[in-house]
C-alpha cells in the first residue's frame, strides 16, 4: 500500500511498514527515481519514504536562487525528517546530491541515522565533470540554458550512453527528461559554494554501503573508492558498465544490494556517533 503526502511544500510517497528508509534523489530528478527500489524495500519489510526535494518534482519551487544553496536544502530536508516523527532512526539512501545531503545530515545528526546507502555519491567539488565546473562558476548561464533547452532534446541526449548496461527504455528516458524540465532551473545554484566534506568523513561511524557505476560521466568514478577508504565503516560495490544512475540502469542489482544491506543493519544495535558541528 502506497500513499502520498505533502508536508510544508515537500511532496513525498510512503510505501510499506517496518524500519524507515528515506530515499533522496539527485539534482534535476524526482521521487520517480525510486519507482523500482521503493516496492522492493516494502516487500522486504521496510517502510520506504521517497520525497521530491525542494525545486523538484511536485514539491514547492521557490523562484529565488538563494533557496538553492546546500545549507537551505539541508535545512529543508532536516525539517522534513523531523516532521515525519519517525519511531526509530532511519536508513538513508541517496543518489549523487542525495548522497551529499545524507552525509551532511549524518554529520549534523549522528544519533538520527541507522546507516546509509550512497549511490554515485557527491561529496566534494573535486569530483565534478568539466561541464559542471563551468556551471559552478557561472550558474546563471546554466539557468538560462535549462530554460531554453526543449524536453525532446534532453530525451534525445539521454538516449545515448557509452555503457549498454545503463541504456534506459523510452519510458524511463521520457520520465528523466520530464523531471529535468519540471525542476526549477535554479537547482544549478546547488553546485556553487557547497562545502567539501572530504575532511570530515572520518567522523561518520555508522555502516555505509557505497554503490557506483564505473562509467560515470558526471562525477569522477575514481572518487568513489576513495570515499569508501575515508569512511570508517564502509564497503563498496562497483558496477561495471553502468553510468551515473545505476539504480535506474541496473535496478535489479542495486535493489538487491540495498535490501541486503538494509537487512544487515536492521539486525545490529545502533552505533554511537560523536556529535559534530555543522560542516
């Protein structure tokens, strides 16, 4: 059974019963990214919450670039989690920007997180591909370009992928293209001035599973193994042939890995994690 809700401008869906799992998508995406993982978690006995981040999907889209900085996003996400009044600490599952927000939240609220699954995670500006580095310096130009590009062109671009394992069906390409166009173009301001978390990763003691596609063209694939090495209690799983979105391009494998990890951490006692000031 799945139902929808809207809390303070945040649109989200809930499915299943059990230990809570929060699914946090990346930039220019939506809760539709988790259309395969959410029911898999529900069938495995978890309660999956998938949200549209501010400016995305059916959530509130403020027309103010200052609301698209990482501090504002983190504050809205934290407020949304508080509003859920969860009976126990959740497992966080994040993709790209969603992974950054998960790491940030775990640093600021270590007692409130059971574990994390990070998929092609963003954690440092050094990971960004060259085109994103340009947008990081001049986000206003990127906003103009996003407003001008037609949805059909985004769809056409998504039809090309260097890895056969990550080829998307026409329906999935259409959904991704639609998510790009209905997101506020101000989301590009997220790339500007976001803190590098590299120096603070060692304080995160909870269990973490890092999953990544080896052919990521958005973030440097070599950075994901480095993240695994920096986190005290992390394991990694590389997916050959997949790109930046293995949870969409290779959902069966990602779903299995996530459910297995969720089951493993649900049977362990919660770990103490020292409080850390905001990064």
